[in-house]
């Protein structure tokens, strides 16, 4: 390209996306004179899902802005918490984020997830159809135009992934209200209606049951799964939400 040359500065939070020689600060970029600023930013490696305000010589511009010679462009990170138009807030996770999906469900956050790889095109279409924020560590997937909204998951550790999503989107937390297996909502259930799913010890020891309204899986209040209790307690302490007094274990 030998079109207009601009100066570009990427926010520190977004520097992991760009080439090493652009991470130190302001660098010059030669554009083709016809591409939008959104395209230029994306071609440098920054997914537009992660770019917040684009600022040219101190004033915000839309992604459709065509850069001209001598402009100073700043790429800022998304604001947190990020508001996604089109309530209610719900998510779609790619095939690599199964643990994160189960943890979001544990907190009552609507988190669709397919354990089979349905492919990028199908995921993007599903995101659009169900108006779900697509969560992925795959930048190529997040570049797809069809997606409703998306977010890059920065960490490969589930603990950090969960804090990232809760801090970024501030979903309402409702722990122990959603099936961790299928994302369905839980409803109170009689012992008799879930009895067949329970081992004898459970049948004798526990009385409060819930059942998934989608897949029928039974849940009961129990003392085990301390690990899950810790996840819920930590999330509620840091990000708020309604906590219930006792945990629910899973049949
Ligand atoms: Zn279920």
C-alpha cells in the first residue's frame, strides 16, 4: 500500500493483538486511501469486538471513517461494563469454552454452548438468530460480520475467564437457578417426581429438590460440591447478585 500515512496508537489493553513492533506506542501505518478505519484496525489484528471508541485527532469517529494523511488515530478499549443493545443479555460460547459455560450457568447466566464443533459459520448464525454475545478466543470467528455481538476471551484459565466476562458485561447473577448441563431453567420438584433418578442414600438424606425444565435432570440441596460453592460465593462477593442460603448439588 502506498496511500495516506497515519499515526496510530493502540490502547495498552489491546496491544497483545498487534505485531510486536507496534506495541511500544505510536507507530505509522500506510493505508490504501479507500479502506475504512474499522478495516484498518482489524487488518492490524485488533478484533472490532475489542475496540471501543476510535478517536481521530481528539474526536470520536465511526468505524466507517476513511483515514486521510497525517491523522492521529487512537484505538481505545471497550468500556466496562459494556452495554449490549437488545436485552436480555445472553451468551453463546464456542466449543473450547465448556468450563466457562458451566460456570456461567451455575451463576444463572444464560450461556448456550454446543459440546460438538458446529463450525464458525453456524456459530455466527446462531449468535445473530438468538441475539447472543459470542464468546471466543478465536479472532477469526470474532471477525465474522454476521455475529450479533462478540467478545474475545483473554485468558485460557476458567477462573480468569469468568471474572473477565462478569466484569465486562455485569450480567445479573442468580446462582443455582440454571441447569449446568443444558442451560435450562430449574424449577422446584417433588421428591417423588425425581425419585427414580436418585441413589438410595440421596433419596433418604435430602428433601429439597429442583429439576431442569429442559432436560429433566434432578438437583438437590447437599453439602458436597464445595468447589462450586466457592465459585458462587467468590462471584457474588465481587460482582453482586442474589445468593441463596444453601447450595444445590447435582444428581
Ligand atoms: Zn438441563
